[in-house]
C-alpha cells in the first residue's frame, strides 16, 4: 500500500507545471504545484506599497481596445496569461487600460513569438476620433525578438528602447530569455523623468519635454505627430503588431 501511494505521489509531482511556462493548457491540479506558480497575485508587502494588479490571470475587465468600450477577440486569456493572437497590424488591435495614470511604476513579464514585434505605450490619449493608434500620442517601450527578427534592427527599435527616441544601453545584457521564457520589464514615470528596465537592469533613462527631447522629436519619426509624448496623464497600452505575445504579472503602483 505504501509503495502504491508513493508511486502515485511521484506521478502527480511529475505532471505539475507552472502556469504560462509552456504552450499547453494546464489543469487545476498542475497550477498548485509550487508557490512559485502563483502568478498574477500580490504579496502583502506589495499591497502595502500600493501595488495593484492590471491583470489577475482570469479577467480582462481592466483593458479595452484603443478608442473602444470593449476588447476584441484578438486578445485572450490563456494559461494565466493575457495573450495577443497577433491578428492586428500597424493600426488596429491595440489595447489600453480603462484607467489613466500620471506618475507610476509599471511591472510586467512578457514573452514573444519568434521574430515577433510589439510594445508597451504610456501617456496614451484614447481619442480615436483624432488619433488612429496609441503611438500617435504615447511613447513606446519596444518589445521585440532582437535575435530572431527577420529584418534589420537599428538600436532605436531594439527591445527596451524608447522607440525612435532613446537607445537602450549597449552594455546591458537586455534579452536573456529569448526562446520561450519570460522577460521582466519595468517602466518608471515620475514627472519629466522616465526609466526603462529590462531583466533587472536600467537600460534607458531620459527626461521628457526638455530641449533635447523636443529636438529628437522634431528630427525623427515623430515630427509628423505633434501630440506625441505631450500628455502627462494617460492610458497604458499593449500593442498587437501582428505577432503573438504573452503578458503576465502586470501590476502598477502610483507614485
């Protein structure tokens, strides 16, 4: 009897997997494998520090499509992840938060399909009558497969960059988990000051609305977008740029 129960216990342990860590659907039993599998939750310390979840692993009611009141079928909840199916393009399919934020620290984990391209926007104006997409108004933390992307990448459109504005620090290791695992991103916005973090390292730091900022904007891609980066309080957006991408542990605290 002991040997039989012991064998059953080993079998149960062997099939336990962490949610989101594979492409296969997990069962309820698999999700209780270890405490580390409890994604999309807050610790007591995080709650005391003012963190709130933007995604609890089940509901997407804190998100909506840009300029809409609901969210399309292009985004699903899969194995505790908020996943883009990659049905969008340069315009259309992006989602934004229902709430607006001004000074904040945002933290999330993401993994992207081979050769994939996406981004995180902040300071987004949701007026779709005036703007066609979040990038018309909100700076973008670039999410991309630096290694497998099929085209040529400049430094300004590599992972972690302030897209088309500020380059990621070359000395940092940046993407250390391409190929099916998750990266950790943090964005800090406080007044003029912005920081981009990737996998525990600060790789971009800049000040908004300075002469340097305005010069970069005027000479680059955003010269034709006069309202780019002007909003102090706006929505946070996730881009569907035609590539499947998975997000989890999306949390924010206002500063």
